C-alpha cells in the first residue's frame, strides 16, 4: 500500500488490487465506447448511402414525370417514346435494386422493416412500369386519362421511396 503525502489534508490509500481493478474497469469502459462508436459510424454510413440512393431514385422519378408531361403535350415517334420510357423505368428498377442490395448487405437493426419497404417499392414500380408500357404501346401520345393513372402510380412509387427513407430515421 502506498500513501500520498502531497495533500496532507486528504488521506488517500490505494492498494495494488484497487489500482488493478480501476485499470481493468477503465479499459473495459474504453473498449465498450470504442465498439459502440465504430458501430454507430458504420450505421450512419449505411444510412447515408441508402438515403443518397433514395434521393437519386426520386430524381430519376422526377425525370420520368417530366418526360411523361412532354409526351402528353407533343405527339412523337412511337419507337422513340417507348425507348425513352423503357430506359427511364429501367434506371428506376436498377436504382431500387441498388437500394435493395444496400439494405440486404448492410447490418442495420431495422433491416426487416427496410426490406418490407423495399419490397413495397418494387411492387409499386412494377405496376408503374406495366401501365407505362401499356400506354406507350397503345398510342404514340399518352392521353389524359392514362397520364393521370400513370401520375398516380408515380406518386405511389415516390411515397414508397420516401417510406424507405423514413424507416431509416
């Protein structure tokens, strides 16, 4: 046992066992905080990645919506119209696939809820793609009724992507 004479008004006695216990407790506390900080950093990075992918998807969806508006205003070549819409829906499909990969490969605590939201978005995109392809194949110009139906499907898909983002919060 060692006695400290620096502060005569404070009597401090520490045994070797107490010092060792203090060191072990401090080391354990440091290790737990290190592991938690590392885990939180990984979670934050994964959430940011999924959020960025969702933002990209919403941007592509806006592009599709604007293209739909242009198609309704101006009749065009059926082949070009169909090709443009097909490319845009294919990009959306690829984007949702990227989100699905990030969710399935990442180790978030909310993975099950996120997977459900991604599946809902995929179903919503499938309906949108089907209706869009039917409208494009049927005519060189999308009529008002078809346009409204497709816009409502775009809105549903947009909401499903937003729900993915909200599931991250």
